[in-house]
């Protein structure tokens, strides 16, 4: 009888220690679910329990953002909740703290698209500035032509004014000369007429 009691006591303590060890291998995450990512495999299976022997409830694509619920270190599985609100177990080695290459590539592609849009916008602005510069150059050429034409017109006006001044001076000079000649002739004729009148006086 004592042997049976001792035997059952040993078996009880053995199963109790195994249960305690199993519970210690399961680490429960914080109340706030930790964000993790499925690593760069094509896809992995989602199981009902922490092992491949448990029923498969679906698959998860690489790069999927998940919430980590708990980890069974002994089994090497982690309980997660995926983006479709499914809860199940996946192999811990496929759970990563960093986004997968697919996510990084998607973010890089978005950045490239944004930079491409900014580059196209800058190209349009540069083309617009070049067009404005070309218009400004054309306006500058037109203004230079107008300025040259105005300067030529001013030079022509100055030449005409100069010629007119010289012509007026010649006219005044000619008129003065004619008047002087007329005065000399008048004086001559008056003197001649006075001498003739004196010679015809009978008293002399």
C-alpha cells in the first residue's frame, strides 16, 4: 500500500513539474499587443495551436503586419493576430521586429514615386522659367530695336536741326549782304545825285 502511495505521489509530482515547466515556457506579451512582421518567406501557415500537428486555419503572406499575443519558446511558436483579425500560431522564426523587404520595397517605391512627381514638377517649373527667359530675351531684342530706331530718329532730327540752323545763318548772312549792297548803292546814287545837283548851280 505504501508503495502504491509513493508511486502515485512520484507520478503526480512529475506531471506537476512538467506543467510548471510548460507554463514557464509560454511568455505572455504586454496588454498592449506588440507589433511584429512576418519575415521574407513567400507565405507561412497559421495553426490552431503551437505546433505543426495542429490544424491549419490559413496562411499569411510575407511582410504582413501582425500583433504578437504570446510566445511558446519550447514549441518555437508564437500566437499572433493578423491583419484580418485571425488568431493563430506561427513559427517564431518567421516573426520579425523589423518590416520585411517587401514592405521596405513598397515604401521605397512610394518615395521614388513622390520624388519622381517632385522632379516632374521641378522640370515643369524649369521649362516655364526657360520659356519666360526666352520671352524676356525676345522682348529685350525688341526693346533694343526700338531703342536703336529712336536713337537713329534723334540723330536724324539733330542733323536736320543742324542743317536748318546753318541754312538760317546763310539766309541771314545773304540778307545782310544784300541789304549792305543796297545801302551802298543807295549811298552811291545819293552822292552822285548830290554832286550833279551842285554842278548845275548857275551861281558857281
